C-alpha cells in the first residue's frame, strides 16, 4: 500500500472504512493479524498499532485467542466528549429535517484563497437547508474534494455526508469549529424566514487521521428560534 502518513494510521483508516461500509458487520471478526499483514504488506507491529487505534476509538475489541470483534459501525464513536448539536435538539423534543438545495461541481475563484489552497481549482459544493419543527433554521454550504461523480452526492438524503466521505477513503477523525456573527443577504433572510440582519456563522473544518482537510462547511443559524448549544461530558 502507498502511505500518505504513518503506515499504521493508513491501515487503521482502511479497516475503519471497511467497517463503516459493512464489509465487517458489527458482531463479526475482522481478518487475523497474519491476514492483515499480507493484505496490506506491512509488519505485525504495524497491524497491532492499527488495531489499537480502532480499539481506542470504540470500533473493535481484541481478545487473546478469540480474535478481534467489531463493536460499532457508527462514524463518530469517541471523536469527542461533546454531544452533537443535532442530538441535543432531538433529545429536547424538537425535530430537525433537512433538504438538499443544490449539488454541483464549482470552479473556485482567486478570492476564495482558503478553499483553493485546500481543494485546488474546483470542489464539490453541497448546499443544504435545515428546518426545526418545520420552521426554517439553518443554511449550510459544504465544500468537499471532487471524489467520483457529484450526482452520487444525492444519496446524502439517505446516508450521512461523512459516511459518503468514508466510502471514498476520507474518514473524519476530528473537527475544528470557529464562530462569528455575519451580516446576511436578503436571499438568506428570505430563505430562513427571518428579519434578523446578522446571524451566527459556524465554520467547520474536518480533518482525517493524517491531518488532511477533507471538508469545510459554513452554516448560518437563526439562534432567535433556537440557541446554538455545546454540551460536554465531564
């Protein structure tokens, strides 16, 4: 295999991708260490480090003499001690629904310096809209690497965006969020059915295990309708 970083991280990401895509279902065992050595053409210690990563992230459990069993196929097991915003909304009795407004391959312009440095001259742009209890609430723009055909992104209505990335060997290992307040256009105000001149803006950068940026998203929240919450487990 051709490594982009430490070999054990590459092996872990490949096994994780197979778990997420159902190659190794929950409750079954992944191949033995010897089989993984041959598959990836790496040493035993590399395989063991890869399995240790997956174990620490909650994907597998290794038992001496019994092999390594898949425990979870959820994309974010131990990514963070912070609960996701959407899960907190659902837990509070509210309901979020989403719809795709546009999926397109876009040419990045010279004034989009940050995006061009990451994705080059073009990227996939996924524009989405969220409703909170049927009321317009969040406007999203996701920028992604040009993987496969953009028409395949339509399946986002059935699976998560991050599982789509994982299916292209782009597994998210961590997020970085930054927040600001932004003056919004008349078009966005109409879309979100708000008379607020400024909205909370969240920029999210998604990184792989090797530190590669694999997604940047920008979201505008009408926090008058519902505040943006962050909750941490102590």
